C-alpha cells in the first residue's frame, strides 16, 4: 500500500493505518496524491465490525474532482484578495449587520484608520459625519434590500476632515441570500472644488468681477421654482 504514496507522505499514512490496527486510534483518514499523477484519493481506515478476529477496512475514494474545485476556489480567492488589497479605490467589506469585516490599504490611506481600528465598527462610528447619518441610513437600506447604490456624499477622516466622496455600495449574495456588502469610495474633494470654481467663474464678469447676467437669470429661475 505504502508504495502508492509520494515520498515522505507514505510514512505518515502507513503509521496511521498501523495505529488503527493496533487499536491506538479508532479511525484514520487522509488525503493524498498518487505519485507521478494528478489523481487525488482519500484513504479511510476503520475497524471491521463483525466476524471473529479483529481486522480493519481500508477504503480509497477518488477525490480528484473535489480537489480540482478546491484549487479553483483557492485561485479565485487569491485573485480576489490581490484585487481587493491593491485596488486604488477605498474598499470596505461589511457583514449583514453593517459592521466592517475588512478594509483595504486605500481605505486606510483615505480615512486614516488601520484595519485593527476599523474592523467590527460601523461606518456611523468612524467615517459618517453627524449631518450625513440619515443619508447613510438610506444607503444601508438600499444595499441590504438587494440593490446597488451609487452617489455622492460627504464622509470624514480620522482627523475629522470632511471630504466629498463617490460611493458605490452593493450587496453580496451567497445561496440567494444577502451575506454582506461592499462599499467602494473615491475621494472627489478636489474635483468638487474645481467644479465650484468653474461655476463661480461662469456667473462672474471677467472685467468687472461682478455677477453677470447668467447669474441673475439663474437666480430668477430659482426663485420661480
């Protein structure tokens, strides 16, 4: 039997078989790869119930397909982790109660919190200004109702600085049930500042620096509304 196992693997498996035969353990199970092949098996060793003399049953189960699925899942998990860790966007993973499970480096950089400080906290506790808590409640309700949320809002850093952000929130489904959510943030404070400058200049006469006709027309339209 031991000749079927890879070098170094056979001894531990044969030792397990011997321990069952000697009644040192009740049963033994181990996964192994057949030497020089891509085939995977699971060996199970149990006492044989019935008959006279004590004996054991050794079963080998082909688990190659199971191992291939497991390896594919591991590859996908590793790929996702790399995308999560290295993304330039700030990402937080939440559980179904809205508590932070994990954040990436970009989130740490943007908001100033380490993973240790953020995990098990809610956004309300660390990055949502008092004035935006009702807004955060609407986002939470939307996402955990199974819908994706996209929009602009205001958040705050660990130092208390308020920043404009683009936020995308979307639910995570496992077996057709929501198991958590992702929140993705992009700092748009500089962009908003530039937009405000452009808007101000569009209402100002460049020679007199006074409000131009567009400003008053816009104001009249606003007043009528």
